[in-house]
């Protein structure tokens, strides 16, 4: 005996499955092109200072202590350089401190001017090193040999030159469109 009210089993429809229902549109995160809506999420000054110190220590090691130490070691082997170890150490410490300051002020309008100053100091320092960039060795009392690496330093000057241009662009951008660079680099 069969039940007359029983419905036949459901058969899935033939063809591709139906597309899911469209989701509601997301809230816009940007306004007109080139602007961001909301307050930038800047790292705190304490956090930036801690990171700057953590960057400063290896920078001083790499740009001041190691080069000055290598100059002292080479002098022990009779190689003479036109640059003193103290000059290299002071220049390295100054550049490392400026780069750390540049990191601290990045989410502010002071980033452009500090970048320009840091790059200008780096260019001046490298320019000062160019005429002194040689290593000489004397052979007893009848001769010497010299190796000049001024061209390498001149090529290295491209890095702070691009930094100078970048700092100038940041400076102009912060003056012309206040807050836009910071909002792009530290989105809400």
C-alpha cells in the first residue's frame, strides 16, 4: 500500500549552479582619486624612536666603526690612506644619526626637510672623500704603489642624489597637498 500524498524526491535542476547572491557594496575607503578618507594610523613617537635606535646601532657599526677599524688594520700593514680613521668614524656617526632622525620624522611634514639635509650632508661628505680616496703602499725605500677609488665614491654619490630629489619631492608635496603623503604612507 502506497501513500497517495507522498511527493516525489527532489531532483536538482540541470545546468550550472546558480550564482551566489551579490553582497552589499563595501564602505568606500577612498574619496576622490589621490585622497584617503580617515585619519592616518601613524606609529607613536616612542615606537619610532625605539626603531630608530635599533637602526642606529648597526648603522654606526657599519658606517663608522668597521671602516675606521679597517683603516687602522691596513695602516698596521703599511698601507696608507688619505683619510684618517677619526674622520671616517665622525662622518659615519653623523650620517647614521641623520638617517635615524629621518625615520623618526617620516610621518610628519618634517620628513622632506630632514631628508634634504641628510642627503646634502651625505653628498658633501662623499664629495670631501673623493680627492682623498686612495691607498698607497711603500716598498722599502725605492718605490710605492697607489690605488685610487675616487670614481667608485663618485658613483656612490648617486644614492644621496636620488635621496635629495626624493626629499625635495616630499617637501613640495607636503606644502602643496598637506597630509596627503602621510595618509598614503600610513593608511587609516
